[in-house]
């Protein structure tokens, strides 16, 4: 019996990583491509091409794909209301990306997804309280409080990089 693998996509401001991950959270295979910034359609096409490339190499994929994106994500509508570095503002991103590979997709903020991964498999495994700061093209964060991954009322829990500071 072959190993059960899931597919994850991490869309950053400069690069997009697409990887196959096993049940213990280990990355089995990974592709990295530049993040297209001209349109949502070109970004979706780049992701679909990388997904197809990995699917051709492996035959043990599960049904869905997890997508982490450096943006504010409205998970109830599958929308990206705001993306500082990507062409995704007010785009029904989940629907677009589901159509390309023809599989169910779950979209989340990249820092929240990273916190979830660390909580499930990494440095925060077993913790009931933890905070993570993500530094890349932007600054983000994720939090677990009371043994629950925090999202906040509007999906902004932990998003310290989008705070406004007024010098006076």
C-alpha cells in the first residue's frame, strides 16, 4: 500500500511553494515557482501547472488541496478581500482555484495555516497556548488560545502586520 499524501500550496509575495505532505507532516516532494503578480488568473494557472506536475509524479493524493495565501481570507465566502502583495483583492479565489485542478480546495491565511501546521506537527505540538510571528514579504501571525486555533471575528486574529500606527 502506498503512502497517503496531501497537497499543500503556500502562496507568498515572491514565490509559491507546492508540496506533497505525508500524514506525519513531512514534505515528500516540493516545487517552487515565482508568484505571478499580473492577475489572479495567471496565479491560478501557475498553481494548477505545479499541481499537475506533482500529480504526475505521485499516485497517492487525497481529494483536497490546502492553500495558504499571504492575504486576508474570508473563509465563509472563499474570498480574498485584501491582499497587499498579490492580485487577489475582492477575488472569489477558492472557486477559481478549485476549477483549475478540479478538486476541493481549502483556502486560509498563510500565517494562520503555518500556526496550524506547527500546532499539529511542529514546535507547538501539544500546546494549548501559543503565538507565532511569520516574517516574509510581509509580517503575519497566528495564535492558539485555550487549545483552539484563533481566527477572530473577521479572520484577522494574529495579523499583526496589518496594524496601523499613528506617530502622534
